[in-house]
């Protein structure tokens, strides 16, 4: 067997292939580090959303067990989280409204339903699953609540109509120009 001794790297410089490999390895390490950072952020966001969903489930169980204050506290945490999904917040406000009705706090129930409808103005309640009191208060709030899209459309329509009216009223009229008859024009300084 033939053994060869290789010189250490300290006594010679790197060739171009070794430099390219070192650069690729450095880039690879940067990509791995970025991937780890972004995956950690995604996991934290997913945990926040899952936590809200878990709080919703737990709050619903406490509501069914008539532990209204404990359920309310869980739901308030959920709706105050920035990373909670829109649907989780809608469900939390719906359950908050039901809790406030159960506690005879109709003003707070109305406020919860308004917040729910702000997030989803197309929301409806299943009349077979809700009490008549919940349905009545929700329907009253929904009747008074306007969907955001219709307001925008109204403003766009009104704004467009005003723009057209303004263009018609304030459109500059053509300037009255003196029209000179065509023909021979005397040179300046020559009397007529």
C-alpha cells in the first residue's frame, strides 16, 4: 500500500476551485440560517393561531358549562391577538355576544355582534342552534349595521357623479377669437 503525505493548507494558497467551494459553502450556510429563521417565525405564528383556536374550543366548553366569566376571559385574549385569524375572531365575537346575552348584558352583546359583523358583514346565525334571544339581538344589530362594501360603492358612485357634474359645469368655454379676414395684409408702418 502506497501512503502519501499531503502538505498542510497553511503552507500553500487556495486555488480557484477551492475558493468557489468555500463560497458555495458560505452561501449554503446563509440559506440554511435564513430558512431556520423563517421557519421559526412561521411556527410561532401557527402556534399563535392554534392557541386562539384552542382558546375558542376551551371557551365554548366553559360556555356550555355556564362558566361565562372564564369563557369571556379566554375569548378576550383571543380577539386581542394580532396573529389570530379573521375567522377565529368572528367566532370569538359571536360567542362573546352569546355569553353577554346569557349574563343579561345586552349592550355588551350588541357591541360584540357589531365587531363580529365588521369582520364579516355577511355572517348569519343558524336559527336551529341559537336561542331566540340571541337571534333577535343579532338580527337587530345586523339590520342597523352596514356592510363596508356598499358604503364604498356609494362613495365611488357619488364621487364619480360629482366629477362628471364638475366637468360639465366648469369645462372651459372656447375662447372667443378675433377672426381676421383672409387677404392682403399691409406691412407695418405703411399708412392705409
